[in-house]
C-alpha cells in the first residue's frame, strides 16, 4: 500500500514506462496516493483522523475464519504494543509450522497490524506457506521517532521468547525455523522513501546518513561480528527504491552474508498487497524462495 508521491505521475498517466496494471489496482493506487498526500502535513505531522477514515481495520478472531485464527496479543498496554497472531487451523496437526515475524510497511508512519490489506496478506501467508505469523503493531512516527519502532520490535521478540502464548507453543511451532520478514519500512529495506518519511522517523537534526538509514554508510557501525542471518531481498522493477534495495543486497554480499535478490520486473512498491496481481501469487513467491 505504498503509492508514494514520486511514483504518482508515472502510475496514473498513460506512460509507457509504467507497469502494466489492472484498472482496479490503478484506481486503488490513485485513491491511496491522494489520501496519503492529503494526510501528510507540511509541518511534519499527520492528520490521523482523516487517515483513519481510509485505513480500514480487520477485527481479530479467536475462531477460524477461512482456516486461520487471528487473535491479538497484548505485549505492553502502556504503549499499546501488541501483535496479531495468524494460526492456520487446517494443516496437519502432526507437523510443526515455521514461525514468521512480520513487520508491515507504511514508511514507519502509516498502517497497523490490523489494517485490512496487511491482515489479508498475513492470512494468505499463513495458509499458503503454511506458517504461524506474528504481525507486530509497532508505534508510528512522527509521534514516536526512532528508536521506538526498533524497541517495539525487539520487545515483541523478547516477549515471544519468555511468554506462554496460546496457539503459539512448541507443539505446533518449530522454533528453529523462525523467519523475520517485512515490507518497505517494515523490512527496513526501504532505505529511502521520501524526505518527508525520513524527517518523520529520524530524531530531529539527523539526515539520511544516520546509521539506521544508510546501513552501510560512513556513520554505520556495520554488521561485522553480528551473526546476521541469510537474507532475501525482493524488488519490484518499477519501485523507486530499487537502487537502494540492490545496494542493500550488494552491501550484504560484500560483508560475506548469504544474500539473495529476487526481482519482479512488472511490479511497483507494495505490489504484494494486491491479490489481483499475478505477481503477488504466493505459489510463485514460494517457487522463487525455493530457488534460494
Ligand atoms: C501542524 O499543523 C496542524 C494543522 O494545521 C496543527 O493542528 C498542528 O498543531 C501543527 N503542529 C505543529 C507541531 O506545528
């Protein structure tokens, strides 16, 4: 759901270098782009009330709905830190499922773990992979700047490690197969969105060379000595951030990390939340994963 402004002209005009998209997806992107432009104020704040009219939410469900239970689990009420758990209910009870911890996108500013498109995406992942998914509801910038989002994410990981959670126990989850996944800001792969988002996210006075943005840049502490896991970067051919995604992948390779880059030539930033697109087919995604 990231139709960022700098893509707008290319997405909505009849431009030969834009991806080939169904009408419905084009219309949704154009509405979303208009809303996202309207709610971002020039003084760096967000009109949350206006955004809430367009950011439709999906309710949690303790009962299976399309073969997935989706309860919410509170981690820390003082900062409204919680996650939504996606537990498939029709998989073979004898086989343990991998665990995927998912960080949604939205420039650190928009959307939540219960936003309809992310809820639907996580449900598809849960049934098609299949896997148990935890979708983290981290705090938003600019109301909460860096490092709030990292603290929230780490605290959810610690909570999972130390707390008994119904639906998430060693009987149904193979904790040795645990994956961290995310899109856009959520994956922290999107090293550049627009200046507006970085200004909203970073502490006042810092720039894009801040170590959390330019992760292989001059101010970065690097990842040497860190047991960094194997990493897959997914990239859309029409994503304005693709050069940064490629550099991220190359940066990992240069540090000797096992890294893979998978490109979707006809896709734009956030394509995976549109089930209408053949590129967001999870079967195709899983086939691509198995080539890594
Ligand atoms: C930003 O603008 C909005 C709307 O004009 C206003 O309500 C808000 O107080 C302003 N915030 C700051 C920090 O200037």
